[in-house]
C-alpha cells in the first residue's frame, strides 16, 4: 500500500492510524539500504516553497519540493545551496526527482563540504511527524543556540528512521562570480593526500579537493581574487607534479561529475568510506592487497568512493573502519548485508533510545540502519 499525504495534517493523520511499518520515501532516487517495511509513505506530495528571503539568505520549503525547483529559484537570485548535494540518479540508475527533504534526511553533502560544512550545518529548522502522529517543530529561520534536543541536526542524516519530515528551513549563500580548478598529476594516493593537504592548509581558500586520476583543487570568488589565488596555489603545488588549469565552464562540469560519481555509473558495487585523511593511504593499500577497485577521493582524502564488482570489498571496508575509527556505507550493490557501518555498542544504545523516544512503535524505515 502507498500513502500519499498532501499536507502535514494529512501526514499526521496517516501516521496516527498506521497498523504496519512504512518505507518513508521522497523522490525515490536514493535507493540505498533495505527496510523490512512493505508499505510506502510517499512524501513527494507535500511540496512547495513556503518562504524565500534572498536578502536574509533563508529558504523554507516543504519536504517533497524537488531540488530542481529550489535550485532554479535560487539561481534566479544568484544564490545556491552551498553544501552541493549529490544527485544519485546517474550512479544508481534511479528515476524520479530528488527532493529537499530527502537531501536533508540523508545529510547529502558534496565536495564543498570540506570548506563550508555539511547539509546539517545549513539546516535552520525542521517540521516533522513522529511515530505517534504528533507534528513537531524545532529551530527556526535564523542561526541560534539550541537547548535540549537539537532536532534539526538529529533529523539531518537520520534517513527517515525517527520521523517523516514535512518542512525544512535552510540557510542559502550567494553564488561566486567565477571559479577555476587546478589539476595536479600525482603518482599515488599518498602523494594525492599530501597535495590536497598542502592546498587546504594554504591561505588560498580552496573549496574542493578531490582526486580521480589527477588531484583537482577548486577556487571560487571574484575574478581578480581567483586569478591571484590560482597563481599562488600553483606555485605551492608545482613540487607534486605537472599542473594544469581548468576555466570556469570546464571546472563547473568537472565538479558536477565528481559530485555525482558519473565515472562509476557502470559499476555494480560502490562503497563510501570515511576516515581521517592521514589514514586513507594505508586503508587503500590494505584494500588493494586483496581487492580490485577504482577510487575517487574527496574532502581532502577524508572520503573515498570505491567502485568494484565484488560485494566483499564493502565487507572489508566496514571491518577496517570498525578497527580504525571510520565508517563505510554500501551505496550501490546488494543490501542483504548491512548497508551502513555497524554502530559501536554505546552508539547503538543511544540510537535505540532515540528511536524509542520518537518512533516507539517502529513504524519508520525499520531495520534500515541495522541490516541494510
């Protein structure tokens, strides 16, 4: 059965009357993990921009609002969502339209996270319906201190396991005048991490540091500033290998492709690994000793995307991360095994307590975070 509320009131009524668990779904573009629920709670009907104040850099939208609608509205005012949310459709081969609620629920954050923060850092407020059918709100339309539960941050990245979001408030940012990218040809992952660390540790305000073959380093801002910083950063990076420049148009296309993992669309299995950048070369060396895969690094080496055709690589990554303080997620592949990094005992107890508090009947995406 599919439930399709059009308003928050309808959503609350539906949840209050549920007799079985549901899969909470927005645009249906992020088919990651597996839930035991058979029924679907389709949130795409709760849509529309509630309020947009360009001068205040704030946007309030209902959770089912398509990302394309929001991005077009912002672009007309030369503004954007700075956390650069990934569009999973190319990688996963899914249809539908990504929604703003889905992006917040999964805390979807792209390459610019390394400089400006994640999706949750731009979330100002949230409205949602909990597992008892209560409509709750937290936060507002300005940044402020929070006492008690910071439900805005809690809901961002909860993957719909604590409640069904009906509305989000976000901080938006102006678009830069231009951008450009330096491509540095390095020899291996260790050199790539070293080059990215040198760039990010410089005063030249790098807003993207990734590797897929060459190391790519993005600079954004006013035209004279970008030109000056490109020259200065190129001098810093010359010791790592040959350096090429990509102009604004080529740079924008490159970073969209990196953000959406377009190069990995043909692979059957894709795993997302997050570790300290200094630990990433050792992890990749250990993985390469037993597995064959392609790699794309992001976030200065703190994030690795691994593309292969073997499920065993994801198992290896999760075991390694459990021992080294990281986490690995199956983004694409079989979800019979655990899609998300198994939680440590203490974290698992906290998570269970939160679910009991907000979804005591276990209605929302049951077992999604536990077994994939």
